[in-house]
C-alpha cells in the first residue's frame, strides 16, 4: 500500500522527561533523516487540547515522486511517572529489594534469565549496586569505629560514630552517583512495573483505557491510510495493553477504514508477561496474535541489552493458541547496519543510548528498519516488515 496519510500514536515508556525532551529529540532526528535521504521535510509545532492526554504535531515529507502527511500523536502520562518519583528514597530501596526477592521466589527472575541472560543481569544491577554501596559504607563505618575506639571515646560514642558514617556514606553514594547509575530511577521503574503486572496501578489502567479510546477514535475518523500504534521499551507492553483494550472497545477495529498496526520496538514484554499473576497480559497477547484485522510488527536487536532478543512474544510466553496465528511478525535489527564508524563496541556498551537507537535516526541509507521512514515514508509497515526490499524501493521513488 502506498501511504499518503499516516497517523502515528506513540505510547511513551517509563520516562519522566515527557513531551519537551521527546519533541526536541524527534525534531532533530527527523531532520537528520531528511538530510540523510535528501528529503524535504516540514515538522509542525506541538498542539494540544486541554481535555486530551495527548499532544500532536504534523509532518509533511516529500521524496522522489511521493509525499506523505503524518499526524504524530504523543500520548501523555509523564505526570503519573513524576508522582512516582516523589516517593521517599528509603521506600524505593526497600520495595526494590522486596520486589527482587519476590521475583526469586515466584521464578520470574530465573525465567527472564533463561530467556535473555543479559536482561537478567540488567534486572539485578540495582541490587548489586546497592550491595556495593552498602559494602563501601560498612568499610568506612568500621574505620570510623576503629578510629573512635583508638581515641579512647567511651561507649556508645564509637558505635554512634560508625552508624553515622555508614548512613552518611550510603546516602552520599546514592545521591552523588544517581546521574550516572540511575539507581533510584530503576527502582521506581521496577516497582511500578511489578505493581502494574499485579493489577495494583489503577491510575495506569485508567490512562491506558483513555488511550485505547484515542485509537478507536482515530480509526473511525478514517483520516489516514494507516494508523501505527508505537510502543518503545516499557511503552511496548503498554502499547499491547492499549491495542487490546481498543479491540475490546471496537471488535471491528481494522476491518474497515485505515489499516491499523501495532509496532513494538526495543520491547521487554516479559517484565509483565513472565509474572505468574499476569495472566491478563498473556491473554492480551493471545488476543492480538490471532486477530487478522490488525497487524503487529516487533523489531528487536541483540545489540540492545534492554530488550529481549531473540524472543517470540507468543512462544516465549508459552501461550497456546486455539486459532490460527497472525501476529506478531518478529524482525531483527543489527545496529552495525545502522551506525557508521569503527567504534561499534564502545557505542553498544552505552546501554541507554543504544536502547534509544530504535527511535533515533539511522546513519546509513536504505536500511529496512528506519523509524522515521516507518513514520513518514510511503511504504506501509506491513510491507516494510514482510518485504523490506519493496519498502526501500518505494522510498526511492519506484513502484513497489
């Protein structure tokens, strides 16, 4: 299908920065993509309605013999995330340890480790870092105790001095390294994701229900040839939830009007799906897997330790389907194909930057995976996923 009008609905992940940072990044990366391909592109200013939890901007992209108008809708829930960030640091640390211990008891951590050992190590990273901070603090506390005792200070002053040094050192290490370690952020992320999996986040569920309404509304408006619902990182499992809720609202979704597609990139669905209590989420995956009226494409890369690759969302969750499977189409991306330069290994080990490559501009031309060509190019997503050479040909201005 040659797309002339597209509506992209982006479900952001657990990121408190929200719209201003995302829009600046999007605009810059879109312009880099246009420069790389020699395209003419115009990006509009963000526009929002007070009664909607979404901000939109328009794009007009022109290539060799084609023009695509894109409405990009950024779904907003960062104020909920920021509210999570106001929880006390001690509460986050205690609950993060508790969540990790529960993942050991119910087998969640070991299932993740077997499915993708690097993500398992990433999941254990905050706990390991806490232990390192605690060990350093204890060493300093022991030194303080020894020094106070040698100075002849009476009991309990050496002990009180040691406890003060331990607490002070731990707090100092925690606060002074947060910009580099993201420890408290990862605690919030892990705790909140677990709450969501267990059905303990009614605020999240209420917002996802609103977002589902936006998808149905866009499909019924029929103002686009293609609607693409995008979920990146933890936004991937939220996008699955949104799409499943949209289908529950309107079982005719995708059967009439524009083609409706779900795009998950850099996904980490097992964070939710591997929880024994999250049968509701596995049911959603099963519902989408057998639905022929919509499409679901999942792009993943083994060069990103923060997504599961290789991983099949249906087989990986041990879901038994009772109807023929239609979704998802799983495609693998090599960052070697996207990047230019000889410093691949260094760039790959910048974990967060590599993880966000899925929504950044490519550095090489005519690669089948290109986020901005998915959003603004003439080839529909289903063709790009199934017949990438035809999608590339269409973007060059040839008939697919």
